[in-house]
C-alpha cells in the first residue's frame, strides 16, 4: 500500500493534545508536538497561569523561558479543583493528555492514567515527574538544579577547582524530549493496536541516562571523570586554545591520525607526534599540562585567522568559542534563514525554526498565548462536539 505526502500538511494535523503543564519539561515536549501540527490546549490557572510566565521580564516584558516554550498553543484558564469536569470534557475529544502535577495530584483530580484509560481507551497519557511514581524520592522537589546535582551532572561539569551546573535546564530538556519521543511512539502504537497507553517520564531517569559515559567510566575504572572545563576528561588535546591575538578556538583530536596531522600541519612540529609523553591518547591525557604548554607556545605566534586556516587545511575538527550574543548573529543561522518572528502578548519576538525539518511542510510557528486567551473559543468548540460518553 503506497502513501502520499500532502505538501503543507504536517504529520500531527488533527491530533489534539490537552496538557496540564507548567515550568519547562512538559511545555517543551508539547511545543515539539504543536510544531508538527498537533493542536495543543494548555490548561493554566486563572489569572497567574503557568508560573514560568514570571521567571523574568526580558522579552518584551515576558519571561524568556515562557516565550521559548509556549508558541503555537492555545491557553484555557481553569480552576482544576472546581472545573475538572471541563478537562474531562476536553479529554473526550483528545488523543493525548500530558501532565506534570506533583505525585498523586492527578489521581486526586480524577485524572490518573488508569482511571482515564477506563473512560477513554484510545487516550494516550503522559506523566512527567521529578523522580518517578515510586521510590524514596517520589515526593521530593525536583527543580532542574536539584536533579542535575542528584544525577551527578554537577560533579563532572565545571573546572578542576569548582563544580558547576549546566547553563541550560538539562534535566528538564532531557525529560521533555523523552516525553515527546514517547508520545510519538505511543501514537504509532495506537495505529496498530487501536488502544492508548501510558508514557511515564522522570527528570531523574532522563538525566541519569545522559550520564551514561561518566557512569560507565566510573564503574569500569573506579574513579569518576575529572572536571576539565572545556577540555575532555578522556581525550587530549580537546578544548579551547587561544591564538596570539586572543581568538579562542575549540579543537577536538579524536584519533592518532588526527594527532599526527595536528602536529605536522598545524603546529609544524611533526616530531611531537612521536614524543613518548604524547604518543597515545592516555599519555596525552596524563601529561595534559605539558601538552598544552607545547601547543600554547606555537599558537601564541599565530593569529586566529592563521590558526583557523591551518586547522581547516589539516581537516582538524574545530570551532569558535562564542558568547551567547555571538550566536544570535551566527553566520550559519543567517545563511540558512533560521530566524522567524512570532506574535506574543508583548509584541513580536524572534524565534528559531525548530530542528525537525520536513521538506515542503514548514512547521507551525503560531503566537504565544496570553493566560486564558482561548478559553471562550475552546468552550464554544466543546459545545459543538458530539458527546462521546
């Protein structure tokens, strides 16, 4: 049986997502679904809405987190204690229900996965929590920094002198992406079985999975990878180096062939490749200070342009260490026309195209909603839908 792709029609067109969401992980997951065509109905508290709306006021008076996470959604304002029946009405016409309530809260509201599955057998439910529905940490607060700390990410991030958290909400993003992938898998599964299923995601599980290399390294070798700034705990040379004019270039040597090319074509010291201090990956790591001294002495005589040219000619992996403001002007983003403008309650804001690209089917990039902006239209839509009970 052949299938036909209709230009302009996104793969999730017609899918309805109801999400009782706030903060980062769940909104990040549902934004990906919205951009692939799903209708995402975001349930918010009346008045204040998602508390991420108030993290800061830097984007036209709005929170940078909220602007990033919530375009292309409809907002309905509901008091779940007194209006849970409206959520149940929405779920009669939904394909997916996402929630990141505190543990046990969904069940108290009659929105637990088991109860919903009985009422709506085709409904896919997705729960996003800090540590999962069982275990001693079940009820623990699960802010991103706390998860980064518990999962060990902070212990391997930073400099030898001081650990640091990742500068982005890594645990939230990880959980959001696993929720996105899990929901897509559940939708595909429903096409085959006709039945919905439950997707369970925790921030802790997501980030511990991302800690796979340090965990295996520690279990196998008995000690954890050392914090090494922009360097690599197990590879050298790997990290940021400065040319004589101050240009910072990040270099990554992955194998012995590249090491020989780096010594001969970039440093113009071919004999360094065979130096017994540096003639294997483990020896270069063990003698990193001496290695860097040799490299720094050569690079001090080069400009950033000269260094980049040598690295390019030698086919050595490299990049610029850029500040965030530099990324806003990144030539690759400009050349590929990756920036767009979307509307918001505070006015137009810049937004990046999503990473998933489908030929001839541009993603949805609709406005960022105000709290409860679509309450009346959603309720009116509900009134036109046939009762499925």
